[in-house]
C-alpha cells in the first residue's frame, strides 16, 4: 500500500477487504484519515498487530477488522476507547486471548450499535458491571464461539435495546437468569452449544418479539408450556438435544409464522393431533427425532403445509402409513425410522415428492412385501430400508442419483443386479443366493460393500480388484469357495476386509501386502493353508484371531512354525504310503487265500501249478550242477 493515499484528505469510505496482505503490516498512515467514517479491512491477513494510530479515527462509524490479521495475537485494545463515534465494530476471527480487559475498552463506546467478537478466543467476561455505556444503543451482540467458562452475566439484561443476541458455543454454564426476560426487543436469541441447565425461566414469556430462538445442545429441562406460548412471532424454534419433557402445548398451532420446528433429542411425550398443526401454513422443517410422541392424525387430514425436511424417528406413527404424507410434494428428506409402521407400502408412497426427495429412511419398522423393480424418485441419493420384512428380488433399476443403499436385515432373495452408480451398499443378513457374480465388478463408484450373512457361494471374481475406490468389503458368513484372488491387491483404497466364516482355500495372496490403507482384516474360519505373508501393511495386523480357524496356516503371527508344519506333512505322507502298501498286501493275501479255500477246482489247479514249477526248477538246478561238475 502506497502512502500516496494520504492525498485523499477528504476520504470517508475505505474498503480493502478480501485482499491478501500477508507480508505487510497495517499501514500507520491509515490513522491519519481524520474524516474517515467507514473502514473495512476484513479478510486481508495483514501481519503484525493493529497500529494504535487507528484510535485517531474519531469520526469512524464502521470498523470491520474481522480476519484482518494473520496468526497474530493481540494483547491491547486501549486504542478502541478513542473511537467515540463508532457504531459498528467487528473483531471476529482475531486472536484476543491476550486481551483480558477487552470489555473495558469496548465499554467506552457510547454510540455502539453492533458488536461482533465471534471466534476471538475470549476466556473472560465480567460477572457484574457498575455501568454499561451502550445499554440504550447496542442492538446486535455476537460473542459466539469463545471460551468464557462462566455463568451468563446478569448485566446482559440491562441492554434493553438488544434485538440480536448470539452466545452459542461460548462456554456458558448454569441456569438462564431471570433478567433474560428484560430483553423485550429481542428478535434473535441463540444460546446453543453451551452447558446451560435447569428450567427455562418464566420471564422468557416476555420475549414476544422473538422470531428465532436457538437453544440446542444444552441440558435444559422442564416443560415447554408456561414460557413458550406467547412467542407467536417465532419463525425458527430450535430446542434440540436438551432434556425437555412433558407434552407439546396445543398453542403450537397458533405459531402461524413458524417455518422450522426442531425438538429432536429430547424426552417430550404426549399426543400430537391436527390441533397442533392447524395454522402452521409456513412450516418447512419438522424434526421430532428421538421423542416419545404419538402422532394421532386422521386418515383424511390434509396438512396446511408443504414440508421440506421431516424427521419423526422413534415417534409412534404406526401401524399404518401416515396418509397425510401423500399430500407432501416438496419433501427433500424423510426420516421415519423406528416408528412402528407395519404392513406393505401403499400405492401412493412411490409418488410422494418423487421429483424432490433425496433421502428416505424407513429402517427399523415392520414393513413387508416386495419392492418395485424400479423407483420413481428421480433425485434420490440415500435409501435406507434395513431391519424390515421386505422379500423377493432386489430392484434392478435404481435412480442414477442413488449413492447409498441400506437394505440389510430383510429377506431379499436372488442374485445381485448391476447398479453402476452406487457408492455404499449394505445387504447383510438377507437370503441372497447364487454365485458372487461379476456384476459387482461393474459398480465402479463403490466405496462400501457389506454382503455378510447371506447364502452366496462360488468363487470371488477376479475382477473385484478393479474396484480401486472401495474402502470397506465384508463378505463374511457366506459359502464362498476357491482361492482368494491375487487381484484383490489392486483395491488400493481398501481399509477393511472381512472374508471370515466361508469355505475359502489355498494360500493367502501376497498381494495383500500392497494394501497400504488396510487397518482391519479378518480371514478366520476358512480352509486357508500355507505361510501367512509378512511385511508391509500386514506387519501392523498382528492379532492372531485374524487367522484363527485355519488349521493349515502357519507363520509367526499365529506362533506356528512353518518348517515343522512341512516336516510333519512329509512324514504324514510317507507314513500313509507305507500303511496303504502293507494294508494292500495283507488284503490281497487274504482274498487270495479265501478264494483257494472256497474253490476246490482253483485250489487243485493252484497246487498242481506249484508242483510243476517246483519240478521244473529242480530239474533245471540239477542240469546246472552236472554241467559244472563235468568242467
């Protein structure tokens, strides 16, 4: 930056944001622009600190230093106190861990309207303050993502002008003070991700102007009634991951502006009926995951809303499919897992939000019947139907957008189709039979495959080595035979391989040594033999249980000497050779004797031949002796 900018003596607006000044410091001369009212140095990554001369900009209204420094920690903010005209201050993403007295500097700004200090590493905040200068001016306060490790300061309730208060993930604990109800101008309140506990104070009933209330991931308890009913201007209500109980007030039906209702991960119970939803015409997100709520809605009810996201996991919906879903045409994610739904899918189910839905989860229910051979969900990316009662063949045609398919723990039969676009497939605990066809070798985008506990037989196809992107392969508890193909070493991304409890034979291919990402291996309970390969990646997998149940394997991994194994094998082979030879001789001898004993004609003929042979040998022997004597 050139100091020639000083020639702009009447400069009022200077914006240098989103530039890369990593190797230079913030120029001192910027503090000389006496008439400057707007200064934006955000995302500039200057080195060094902030020059104290910035305190000379007494006419400044807006100062944005968010992410203005590159890895520099500040220990002094005294220069801020001179910016008496400042209305908007953003110090987010600076490192202020060395500035414990930050509040004193900020409190000297009587006209401050917006204060943003998110992600600055603050760990101190005064529990009490004698006087707060900006109680009637400050409208926005953002102290999110800090490490205060403190209770919520009661003096916050004195800033009556606040409309936006963001304290999420800032290390606050304890109860919410009653003084929170004094912030009657609030339209936005975020206390999420802290360690707040106890019952929500009834004084919050006075926050009638609230449009967004975020208090997720705390330990808040008690009922929703008594403090929530009057917040009829709410657009977003996020109370997920707390300990709220009781039932939902029927007054929810009056929240006509509500677009997002998130109570996931609580212990809310009771019954929800049409009354709770009658005026929620703008509702787009409904998340009641993990609650014990019973949703009792008439089969003829037509909802007044069009949902985009629905999660009713573990709520009581069944045993019938909720008929009101057929009127939803814009759902993008639908989670109905563990909802005690039974029976077969209704005919209309394949048409709900068919052009918008990307995620469908019906797992852990009792839904049965056969799946259609093709799906109408043109944008579906994830389908989870595991732990149901589906049967029959697998669908042959899947949407080209589908990446994740969970169909485990059903009763599917038949062979594997060709699904070239899928990335994750879980088909364990079914009744799939036939050979492990080479069709899976055409699933070129595959990253996860679980076919365990089926009835697959035959050999593992050699083409499986072409699945170079596969991270997890589980073929355990089937009836696979033959050798482990050498080509399996081509699966360079493989992290987990389970071939246990099959009928595989032969040696373990040394190509496994080249699977440098392999962190889990199970080859137990097969008929593998020979020396276990050593070195490279297999050297890190030294648990003997990996190879147990293979009697003919040897190697240091299982404390079995391969030399002794071969020696015993050779002795065993020779021993069986001699034993079989002797047994053969004995068997032949007794068969021969038995025949002579039972057949008179054979016996006479045999001894006659013996006599003739004896006479012939005796005569020849005598002739040889006489010839020798004549000589």
